[in-house]
């Protein structure tokens, strides 16, 4: 399980490899969080429940990638870790709990604001593990 940032002039392209879908979504969240702030400096003092849904895996990933910046920027919540389940029932849904604390720009070394994920160049492959590539508009 890993992620890497690919070169892009103005946005962030992230590649994720994982053993299964749940791990891939966890790695994608960690990549997005670490792009924004220093996750190692966040303490688990509070939690926030959230959900993401989509008619298929691509839409689920898009929704998931929207929720992380919403918690970070709009809610002002620095995320240390996330626990979640993925369920399939006439589409997909993720119910999650984010653990962390109120965002402190200096303490958490805030780096960049993510405006939105995009469908442009999004790729998800599920053979012998999971591969994802997605672009975040910064």
C-alpha cells in the first residue's frame, strides 16, 4: 500500500496502489490529508462522522475525495486517521469517522488548499490489487 505524487504544473496527481478497495480508499485519504497538512502533528482529540456515496467506484472515489477537504477546510478539522466501511447496495456508500482536532495552521504545517477532485484522468484498476490515479485541483 502506497501513494506517490506525480509531477504536474498546477494541480496534484496522485497514484495509489493497494491490496484491496478499502485499503486503496484509506491510502487515497492519507495522500490527500498529507498533501494539505502534516498528519503526524495531528492529535486524536475529537471525531466527526461523515459519508460519501456514488453510483459506481469512480463516483464513490470522487465523493470520498470531496469529503476530506470539506472536513479540513470548511469544518476546520485536522484529520489524524479515518475508520470507515464501504457498502454496496444499489451503488456504493462509505460511512466514516475521522479522528483529529481543530485545524491549527501553524501546528499542523498547513501547506495547500484542495479546491476539488476531478474526473479528468481518473483511473481505477482492480486486478491483482487496486491501482488508482486521480487529479486534485489546487
